[in-house]
């Protein structure tokens, strides 16, 4: 069994939460299926599971997460980490309620801050880690109160003065801890270790990075082969990613847009293009969760076929839904009768930038493909250009 199991609500989160452990030399894999093949369970020290429930309807999200938590509880796996979004998107309150109900724990330590990407946590809200301007609608505390969950707010002053472990133990239920810096998260990770397995850490890639900094440094990372061509698959409307696309295109990257319903036509003449973007043209109308999933699936299948036919050796995947749809599309090109439905896995190799891990695809027609996964909201305008440059060099940039 893995030494640490991470449960995430989307694929980029599953990757960025686990990547810091890979950077410490731990064998780290990411799975897209909750059905765990036995060979996978024994081949990775760190296993991160994308449960793919962030954009589901609440009832569907509850069924999916509750089932996995029951299996985890019965299996008696090692340490556990529940990954949630640093902007508190998705079903955070639901996930906390189910974890308290299904797992043999006495408390939850909630701290979703990710300072390396400008995101802090204060008073139950996502805030800018420097200006402390609110970044969410402030609804989490209300949802927790409506659910009748016991919550204790632990302030920055309590965190920084020491005694956090004692405060967590006294809180029971949910200990909601403020944090604005990586040093704050190091204190949270230290307290989590002191409290022990009866307290489940819940956070983003920020807290998991702090936990990884306490992980033994096993071996130096192997040098990675440079790739010849980089394809960015963009299916998010986040302003940060759109600015990154425009910056990269202005620097010479080619751009191809895909509109809903467009049939795939191989573009053999583009094999020599070193940098390119395949971008989803966003529909004008708002979609239901099912409609958005269908659109992402079509786009992912299209992009996967393009990557295979072009012989792309490196891919940047932006947005959790896009990343998953791309890998599902690759799996559909070569289905097999495995327990996980033939879906590819990812073997993590570390981070190029904070929250932007590098991995290789395991299985299917894209086996060995070098991938960087990036949340749609992460990175400055030059991020895609920097990630592409890292893929075209050996090592991790």
C-alpha cells in the first residue's frame, strides 16, 4: 500500500498536490480511476487519486466521494490527505462532512492556502496572500454551519505564537487555520504531524508542499529527456491562462481553435511546428455540469488524436477538466480490459513551477509523453512560454 494517499477533486489538483513528494524522490503516481489495480497500489510510495467531483452535481459528488472514503477506511491505508481547491471552488463543505462521517478520525485540519500562487486563507475565506483581498464569496463558513459541523477558527496570531497542535486537539471537528505564507504552512504541517493520524489534513497544493518538505529526501531526480515539440491544450476560460496564450502566441507559438462539433482532420503539415496551442472556443451559453462534461470530452478526444497524429513529445494541459478529458481521450484510442478502464496513469517527476508539475504518461498510445499540468488560474503571463522552455530542456528547468 502507498505511504500516503491523496484524494483530489480534479486532475490538476491531484497532480500539484502530489508533485512536491516526487520532487523529494518518492515514487509518485496519479490515477484517474477510483478502482485501484493491485499493481498500482504496490508500485508507488505516494498515490494521488483524481475523484473528478468538483464540477459534479452535489448528489453525484457525494456518492462518488463517500464510496471512495468507505473503501479507504476499510482498507486501512497509510496516511491520507484530502485535497481541496485553494479558492474553495467545488464541494468543500460536503467533502469535510463526508470525511468526518466515513473516516476513523476525531478532527480535520483545514488550511487551503497556496501562497506560492498568491492565495492565502483567513477567517474561512480565500484571500490574496499579500493584500488579503477576498478571492471567494465567503460562503464556506455558512455551509459548514448549515451542515451543523463544529468549527473552530484558529487565527494567525495563535498559529505564529505556537500551540497550534494543542488548539487542534481542543477543537475537535474542524480546525480552520489561517495562513498567508509558506512559513505559516510549515507550522501547520508540523502541528499536523504532532497531532497524528486522528486528524486529517485538508488543503491545497500549498499545505501538501509543506508536508512534503518534512518528507525524507530519498534520491536526486533523474535528468529528463528534452522534447522536440510542445503542444498546449487549453480548455479553460480563466483570465490568467488566456493572457498566457496571448503572450505565447505573440512570441511565435501557433494557435488552432476548436469549436464544438468540429470533426477531426489530421494536420500532417504541422509536424515541424515546435510550439502550438490547441484552444477550445468557449460556447456563449452557460452549460449544465453534464453539458460541460460532454463538451470537454469532445475537445479532449480531439486534442488527444491531434497529439498522437502529430507525434507531439511534450504537452501542457491547462485546467483539471481539460487535462482529464485529454487523457480519457487518449485512453479511448487504445481501450483495454483493466480494472481502471484502460485510462492512462501519470508518473510525477517534480515541479517546473509551484503548482505546475511535470509527469510522464504511463500506458496507451501516449505512453512516455512528457506532460505539464497547470490549473487554469495559476501562473503569470509568461507561464506557458516558461513551461514549454522547460520541456525542451533536460531536467526540470
